[in-house]
């Protein structure tokens, strides 16, 4: 008999029928002998609907009020889930963030978890009850309701699993982690297991598989996270820390991202402090900068190129143009017809040959590389948006990802 | 500069436009120099919609879970109201029942207020903020969310006014207390003031003017309650304890109620304990019994007649039929084509002549009286449903209610 923390996303609880289906899954799991703590998101598009309501009132809703407003979404879904379990004869109780002891700092809309006081959850589990916990929300010492940021019910689940020393299972409409987007590469294969680090690189911006902060908490507290579909029965993907020898030094997946825009600042004076001067104002405006490329030149000036999300481009551009005037740089050019494609795998950065094979593959496919960036376990190329799907397919074939890892043949 | 607790009902906050209109009223009140604590109900039909959602899941939703579910309605409306005030440049903060310090017992769905700890509200008011409080809900010592019963945002407002030593104002789509239903009696007149006791009798079952428990709290703590429309500007009605000499010993209003069904138990043995035997099982089934008439007869048996709401008739009937068999009574007859009409006024019961004038008036109009019941300040007749509107008009004229009280001519 084990304790498992399950997480069900918004699509899994979108209506009464789906809530009843999830309740039946939980009932079966209880019957098999496990104790279950289930974290739920708000039903379907509830959070967006509540945000729209707030924006009918004012364009700039107060973040403290917004937190109370948005927290109601999970209060609705969690109580309905408890009722659905009661209807199946399963003892269950739902707990708000406050009741579940999820203490946060007081930064509304993006609070950080300070501590989880799990006494109430432990008491309910000991009494034989399934515990339903509202994701996404917590409470401050002053009883103020906080939310942890969009998509953070995953974080609630992993943090609870860490505190309760439980396994974490994340159920959604995505049935696991794939070597590439199956809609683009028909030979994409579901991975049986990935490391936390690989997961962070594979599930890049826009990935619906798992919220990155949740994976980071999993990494820090070494919580195994099983990702699977709540709609089908098949196997999912286990995210964990023990990378097997066989999957080391291999390309594990080809993530790509279309939500990319490129900004180039020409003829930047080549002197100390220039990068800080450019990126500090962008950080203050909450513009996330991704790939950055700068080449020092012999003539004392250089081109500085970086990428932002398409949604941030409009906000970033006037800031960058202002900076260009201040540092006496040249023109500012933008291009939103670009995309990112990467190869990801633990150890590939230190092993020779992977970058060369990636570049050769793209060259053979006639795809021009505009920028390159690397991390410990990832090599990323910026290419034109219209060629990125070709790039995914070419790389998937070149690195033989249609074949299972030896470790996964068991 | 006074402190006022205002209450806005569901129709007053039914959508963004109305919420903005209420915010503007509050802004104007602040600008006039008063401190405002505003209690809000859930938007429009939200509570019914949430109940319907729960019933999609199960026919018998757990009351603890239901309380959390229903409490979200006020959390939504109160945060939107705070945002609307912010948009007008007014400092405001919304507080849940828990944050407002509204402590209750743990009887879910119909909790009683144990205490209000007003420190947080006082602190926010002292800081110059308008405080928006969610009506209808509280919290137990164990941090369990409770609700006080349907329509109890009025109760929250009056209880807060009592604790804060403030005046209470109740704004809704009804603009005051009338001598009779204006849809039936075109000469019905709005009363400038009524006593708590008169209000309790005038606002009988189904009256949307003021929740009876709230009026009772007003009576006990002597909180003046001003009832007015949130849609129009005119004067409302003040409910208070100081009945003026001029309005004493006068009929003040003609309330009526169509939601009445009559149950008659024939040939009831006339022995001690029979009434308890009949009404205890009904109380256990939460059937509220209203007018009760029993006449002892010479033959050792009698007919026992009482009224219930139409909605309770189906539940009451099998219980009464079972009782009839147990006590060896005769047949059980029902009639749901009846209605109640009353005359209400402090002192009329002890003063001679009012009952006689009422009966004469109904006789002159050819309206048969089926049952009679009296309280300290009320005389009620059960008549046929199809004649009740005629009865209201005849009584309104007979007691000259189209003329203002001397006290109201000021």
C-alpha cells in the first residue's frame, strides 16, 4: 500500500462526465490498495473565463483581488470531484490551499511555496479518505489567498509528493513525453523514461506536458513523476533522476518551438557593460530573453541578436530602440518568421560529434541555420519558421529516434 | 463621518455593468465622508447555477463540499466589486468570511454565527479603504468553510453592523417596504419606517425585502436597517426599534402569500400528546408548518388542519398519512388552492375591533375564511387562492392604507 499524489489538469475535469470518469479511476486505485491525494485544476477554460470577467470590470485588475477570484476555479472542481467520489461510495474530502497547509510568500499571481504543513492531509489519509487538493493556490501567514502562476497545479502536486514522500502521477490529455511532436513527425516515439534535465529541455515553452517549475522541484527533491493520459489506459513516461547508461550519450528528443521572434541590434559598440545595458531594461519590463548571440568583431563593433516570444515582441521593440539610441548603436531589425529546433540528451554537449551531425543534417536538407545556442544537454538552432517542421523530421531520422533505446526494450 | 454597512443583493451585482454602477454609488458615499463596508451576494443566479452543477454530479451532494462550492459565488462578486472601485480610484479590499473574522458553528448549509472578530475590517477601514465582505459565508475554528443558509447575506450585513456599531443599509431591486404588493394593489404605499416586529410579519415567506433572521438580529442588537433600491435614487424604508405613537395601533400593511398548501387530518382522537405525535415527524423531515388550527369537539375527536409551503406538500403527505394510521385518525385531505392574507400592525392584536373589521371586510367582499391565526401584531386568514388578490385590495381600502401615517407626513 503506497501513497500516491495524482494531478488532473483542466481538460480531465472539464465537465461533470469527465469528473465522474476521473473519480472512477481514483476509486479503482483505492480498491487496488493505494492511498490517493489528488490535485485538480479548474474545469476547462474556467481560469480564462474568470480573467475575462475581471477584464470586463477593469483593464488592470488588482493582483490580490485576482488571486481570490481565480482561486475559486479550483474550489469548484475539487468539491465536485469529492462529491463524485461520494457518489461512488468512496470517502473523500476536498481541501483548499489554506486547508491543505500550503503556505506561500505574499507575491500575488506568482507566489512561491514557503512550506507545506501536511498535518491535515495526513490526518484525512489516515482516516481512510481520498484527499482532493485545489492546485495553483496557497495562503500567506496573514490569511491572504495567493496563486502560484498559470499552470502551477503541477507544482502543487510535485511539492505535495515531496513533502508526503509519495510518488507523483500527472494525468492530462497528453499521454507522455515524445521524441518529437507526433503531429509533425509520424515516427515520433513515446519515451518510457526521461531525466528531469532532459524533461526541462524537451518541454520547452508552450509544451503542455509538465510545468517547468514542477520538474525543477521534482529534480531538487528527487520525486519520480509519472506522466500519462487520463483518457486512455496505456503507459506514460516516468520522469526521474536515475539516467541509465544506455540512454546516456544519446539524442533523446527533438523539441521545437514556433513562438519565437528575433531582434537584432546592429553596430553595437564593443565595450564592457553593453550587454547589461541592453538586457536589464528588458528584464524590468518582464520580457524573457531566450537565445542570445553576440560576436565581437575586429572593428570595435558587433551585431547583438536575441530571441523573445512572439507575444513579447511588441513590448520589447520600443525598449530596444530606446537602448539603441542611448548606446549609439545602429538599426534595430526584427524577424518573427523564425523558429527553434533542438536536439536534447544527457551528455551530448560534452560528447564530440553531435553538433557536427546536427549541422550536417540541416545542411543536407537545405535548411539555413541563423543562430546557434547550446546548454549542458541541448543544442538549439534558430531556422526559418517555414522550414522548422522539415528540420524536426530530418533530425528525427538522422539520430534514429524511431528506434527504441536499448533501455526501453525491456 | 459615520461608518455604514451596505448590503447589495444578487440582482444589484448581476453583471459587470451593474457592479460598476454599485461601485459608483459607493464612491459617491465615500466622497460624502462616510466609511463604507459593503456586503455582496453572488452575481445573479450564480448560487443556483453552482447547485445545478453539483446535482449533475450527484443527487445528494455532501453539505461540507457544497459549502465550499457555493462560497465561491460571493468570492467572485466581491473581488469584482473591489476591482471596480479601484478603477474609480477608490482604495478597496475584499474579504472572504474567513478573512472578515466571521466565525460560525460547524453545521454546514445553515451555520449560525458564533462571533465576529472585526479587527481586520477595522484595520482596513482605518487605513481609508472601502471593505467588501462576501455575504452568506463564515469559517469554523477548524478552517472549514460554512454557509449560513439561502439569502443570508442580509444576515452577514446586519451582524457586521451590530459588531461595528454601524448603520445598516440594504440595497436590492425592491425599493422599500409597502403596505401591500403594488402589483396587486395599485394604491399600495411605501412605508417610511416600520418596527422590526412589523417587518418580520410583513416580510413573510417569499418576501424579497429582507431575510427574517437578519431582521431578528437587528431587533436583538437594535441595528437600524435602511431598505432601498440600488437602481433608483428615491427614499426607502427604515426598519428600527422606535415605534412612534402615531403608527402604534394602526394596520401598517397587508402581506399575502400564495405559497400555501393546507393539510387536514380528520377525526383525530382528542387526547394529550397527539399534536406532538403529528408535528415531531414533520419537524424531523424539515417540513415547516405554519398556521395550525385545532378545535376540540364534544365527541372526543377533532379535525386538525395546518399549512405548509406548496414545495413541502409532497414530502409532508406520506408522513401525515403514516401518522394518521398510527394514531387511528380518519382521512387526510389536502388543498393547495389556498393563500394567506394578513393585517399587520404593532398593538392591533391587543386592541379590540381589528379582527372584527377584518372579518366584516372579507364577508362584504364575499370571501370565505377557511382558517384564522393570530400573533401579537398580526391577524391572518386562509382564503381560497383565487380570491386572495381581492382580499388584499378590500383590506387595503378598509384600513385606509392609501393614506400616509401622520408620522410619515413630515
